[in-house]
């Protein structure tokens, strides 16, 4: 399939896990009825609230959240990216920030655990330390499907281009960036970074975001985007919960990669060489 319809769902998730999941599943129904072949959700789809509750709301990979998304994927015959949820780690107070890619038969194709964690220290004082409650993942993940080869990432990963180049070199042509970007950084950095990742990797970028002022959390920026391999924004959400759609045209991507061979010209052997 050289063309498919992707839907990106912008959510205003809060600290009520059950309500968040029901709202997300409702948007999944809406996206499928609009003809989407692939439906994606933002970071922390299931819960945004006090970090001390992350372990309380966490669940295993085969827990109820993934099962319910799998049932919907099978019901509608669509691919679903769950956005992220908190995955329980046995015998640990920390959790993983995890996403799952689900096929149209309801099978989990692969999962990704957020690699880069948002630890900020300014002027010698800790402003925020995600790693106090979340453990980092340790692998880049690409998933080859009948639609595309997806590269998986989550939010803060966006600031680390090496991850995306690694996925592109492994065949990824659609990059997923579910996020809960803050208003403070999002207003200046969100769109430029997404467009840069699309241009430098000649890939589509699908970036579902959280919107809204959260309880026990900072205000999130939203502006869910789909960006094409030339860096053009082809779909953008308004400042509300909603579903945006875009046609992903892999023949257009192939044309761009044929005419500009930057992926072939990359020289990681030189970049990694230390001075002698």
C-alpha cells in the first residue's frame, strides 16, 4: 500500500484513568468512521496527574488498556498506536513510559519504552526529574507493517536527532512522536523540531499531543501535527480535543529520497571518531 489515511488524536487527559481511556476509545471510533487506516494517540493517554500516582495507575503490557485498544483495532480493522501509558515494573517503585503498536487483527506488533527522560536542573536546584518515577528504555524500535515502517519515540526523545537517524537508517519512513509538550517549550520548539526530524530523515512525522491545563501538571501545548518528508505541515489540530487526518503518500516519500540522497550520504563512522 503506497497511500493510507492516518489519524492523530489530540487529548486533554487528566487524573481520571477510566475517563481518559473511554474518551480515547471514542475518538478511535470517530477516526475509524472517518476512514482512517491508522490511529495514533499522545503521550500519557491514560493518566496525567501527580507523579506519586504513576505506580498506582501502571499496568503490565497485557493489561486492560492494551486489551481494550486491541479490541477496538480488531473491531475496526485498523492499526492503532496507543500513545503512552505507564507500564508496571515488578519489584520497583518506578514505571516505564511505554507505547504499543497494534495491528488490525488486535495483535501487539511491538512496544517502545521512552529512552530519554526529562531531568532538568537549573542553577544547582532540581526543577523536574522524570527519572525519579520513570525508568528509561534501552532500545530504538522500528516496526515493519503493511502500511509503513514506523519508528517509535515519545515526547522528550524529539530533542535527540540521533535516535531518529538510527530509526531511518533501519528503514523507518513514518516517525511517531506522541507527546505532552509543555506550553513554555512547545510554543517555540514543537513545530520546528518536528519539521527538522521530517526533513533530515526524509520521513513523515505523526505527532499527537496533549492539550490543556492539567491537574497537578503543567499546561500542555497541543498543536498535534502531521508533517511530510519535505517538512510541510499537512495537518494541524486546533486548541481542543479532536482528531486530525492526513494522507500518507509513500510514493511521494520515495520521490524525495530518490532526488535527495541525504540518508545515503550520512557518515556515522566520521561522526563517532574521536580526535587522536
